[in-house]
């Protein structure tokens, strides 16, 4: 089989999968052992293209169809077609987005898109980087803040430096805990600030904790505002946090991995992100609500150029980077923690050009309207109840079993049964001690009837379980 025939068969296979991704169940579930046997993982196939295609067909057959409307589990779903096209092109060209000479188109597209995002956020003196995701973006922001607060930390470590503390919402993403570990701060020095009844960081509690740490001779160097929490979708209030920064001088970072999409619409920006242009740094996942193919993240700094490069660069790298060259600024690798970098800019660029800001803003507004509709439907259905007031794009609810039954155990069983039967995959999390189902809508063609269908499937499965 020659290369042309291989590509023709591959593209036909991909086209068939993509055309049928919304049909039927989102998954034909198999237990791990049965799936392993079906995949024939131990089989060898030297030079056998037929066997390779069989594995590819099995992969598509038994994978979760994230483009299917039954998939409402994560903050992303099936990717935009322009970005899928970009992924195919970058796979064929197979380069690393770290230098202009190795990836001239990619580096120019990345700089172009980052400049568009700096303008969108309102960072007038900033710089940016595409990273592997907001977990990495959060860590790099904390790294830059650490090096600014402890000027010798990069070269000499934290052994003889000031005692540093960072602050995050009690509902912040766990990537901040990982960052504290990786950066040598220690997770005990990442202080969790209580949240209010809506799941937002309490500025009064933060102020008290800042004063306590200062009284103990410790340096508060970093505060992360979560802009769209993972479970409840809450936005930490930026204006009072900005006021506290004036007094205490910490680095204020915005984790907008999920809720940063509100930037696309002026009204939603004012509602959820007032003051975002004054942050020190901001991260946002374009593979979430905007729908680009995984992964597609941007990290932006609201500082003079060079802050990001200073934080991430280290070691002898003249074999790769020609810093004396006139185009050296285009080499994205010197401002990255990675050496080899995936080319993510093409898919991002294609999505931006095809949909435009307004097209993506319409999508975000549509998701919010569907969440409002889902909330109203849940409140009208006696079998269901909201487990938390809706803050933005997350709908937290559960099935109400008869009194005397453990609602947490029942809803967990209900959720797993929906998954195993291929009906839907919905998120599950705790709010306090209450297990909640978490509906996230990221399908551009989702409609009110799809919301109704999903909620009815939850009610029907709950009724079935009650009669078993």
C-alpha cells in the first residue's frame, strides 16, 4: 500500500467518523478487561497496514464521542472543524514551535494571535505564550511572581530567601497546589481563602489572612483569582482584590481557564470580569468554550516584555536559540518551560479567522442562555433540585430520591449507569458534603430540546433505579 492510498483510506475513515459522531450513543461501554481483549494490545504487526487500520477503527469505535450530545462531562466537547484541519496539517509537517527557523509560519501566527488576545484583555504593555494548558499557565504565573518577590530565587533557590505565601480561593483549581509543590513553596504555604455563599473568594477573609501572614514576618507574593470555578462557575470579585493589591503589593493572577470566554462579549465582560485589564497575568483555555482542538491555551502577562522570558529561560541553549539574531524575539522557546513545543497556533488562528470574535461571542451567549434555561427547567421538575445557585455557565443539580435514601450514593449510581449505558456522561463533584451532578454545555449546536432530553434521561434513570 503506497502513501497516497494510505492517506486516502485514513481520510475516508476520519470523514466517516466525523459525519456520524452525533449518532447513537456517545459510547459503547466495555469493562477494561473486555476492551483490552478487543483491542488485541499484545499483537504485533510489523509492516502490516491492514492491522494498523483495524486498530484505528477500533480506537474510533470504542472511544468516547466527545462531539455527541450525550457528552456533557467536561469543559470542552468535539472540536471546531477549522482547528481539526489545523491539527492534521501540523501533524503532517511535524515541527516544533520553538524557533522561527524551524517553524516560521507557526511562530508568526502565535505572536499574531497573542497580540490579538493582549488587545482583547486590555494588557497594553504585555507579552504572552501558548502553554500546554491553564495548569501550566498558572504555574508559570506563580513562577514569575516568585522570582519577582525573591530576586535571588532563580539562581540560589529559596533556602535563604524570604518566607513566601500564596493565596487562592478554597474552590480554586488543584493545579495551584501542584504549582506550589513544583516551585518549592510547599502546599502548606498555599493558603486557601474561604468563599461566600455563591462560591466566590471573600475579600475580607483574604485581607485578614494577608495581615496575619505579614504579622508573622512572611511575604504574601501571589494571589490567584479564579474566574469561573470548576464546579460552581463562580467568579472571584476583581475590584476588591485589586484594591488589596495596592496595599500589599502581591502579584494578582487571573485563572480564566473556563470563565475567560466571557471576554468575547462586552456585556459579559462587564458582568463577570470588571477590572481584568489591571491583572498582572491571565490564563485562558481556547479549547474550552471557544471550541478549539485540545490543547489550546494562552498565558498573558501585563508587564514589560522580558518578564516571561526571564522567568522561564535558564541554561546554555546557544545550539538552538540565536539570541544575537535580528529575529531572536520570534523564538518562542526562550520564553517557555518546554524545549520542544507543539504547534498549536495554526488551529487557533484558523478558528479565529473563520468564526471571528463575534461568532465566538454568540456561542458563549448561547451557552449561557441554555444554562439559564436548564436552571429554570430543573426548578420546575419535582424529581430534580439545584444543589447551588447558578453563577454562570455551570448547572449544579441532583435527582431527589425518597427521604431516607442516601442522595449522594444514589446520584453517583445514577450517573455511572447513564455512563455505562452510553446515554450521557455528566460531571460529578462535591459542594460541601453534597454530591452534585454538574451540567456543562459546550456543543455549539445544543438546543433547548437537547437540555430537555438530557434532564428527562436523568429522571427516567432515577425512576428505573428506584424500582430495581
